[in-house]
């Protein structure tokens, strides 16, 4: 197989895997973050950084580079990793409008769906990640990492006395 054919296959793998995956893991200089995205016009587009939206990775800078890991939607395993050029899209530009039209359709549970694009223009950053190089090799070790700090909490176990208290109330009635 020629180098040109191998390059085309790698680009096709990146596009297909990224298009079908619900999340991509993006790393700039800090820890990687799982981000929802859309694939549009040969690049992954994402929105974040504002209130009510996903936080962007530390160190993500316009004109910089970011590592992207694409996971399988059904099994969650790594399919492909690639490095992409980062570009912040200027609000209300033609390219921004096209990307936001795609992103708007994928944004779930937006608190202000009808005014979402105006909020994105004011408060958020729309990022374009254009693939440059593909990491075809598999990692040597585990890619597991400790979870990032978050205000989210998990459910706590029900106190042992609660079922007895609830049963007493029912018997009294």
C-alpha cells in the first residue's frame, strides 16, 4: 500500500470514528476532558467555556495543538487518537454560523434552547479541531486517570433506620 493510500485510510478512520462517537477526549496542556462535539466540514467542532456549557480543557489556545482520543460509542474503548490544530471561531462569522447550526441540533437539555446561539456568541467559545496527524499505535500502558474535580455528587446509602421510621408512620395511619 502506498503512503498516499495509507494516509487516506487514516483520515477516513479519523472522520468516521469521530463522527460516530458521542464524546471525544481532548487534551491541551492539562488533563484530558470528555467533550460532546459534532463533525462538520472535515473537523470536530465543540462549544464550551461559558456558564451552563461544558468546560474546555486547560491550555486550549487559538492556533495551538490538542490531542484528541476517540472512543467507541458502544464499548467505550479507544478507537483512534489524533492531533489537531485548534482554531477559535469568531462569533457571527460565516464559519461560526455554520458550525453553530450543527452544534445546536446536538445540544441536549439546553435551559434556553431558543436563545442558545445568542448566549454562545456572548459567553462561550466555539472551537474547531482540524486533524493533522494520526497516532496509529496502541498505548503501552493503561490510559486510566483519576476523575477531575467536580461539584457533582453521588447518591449516598439510605440510613439503616429510615425503613423502620417509614413503616411506623404507615402503621399509625
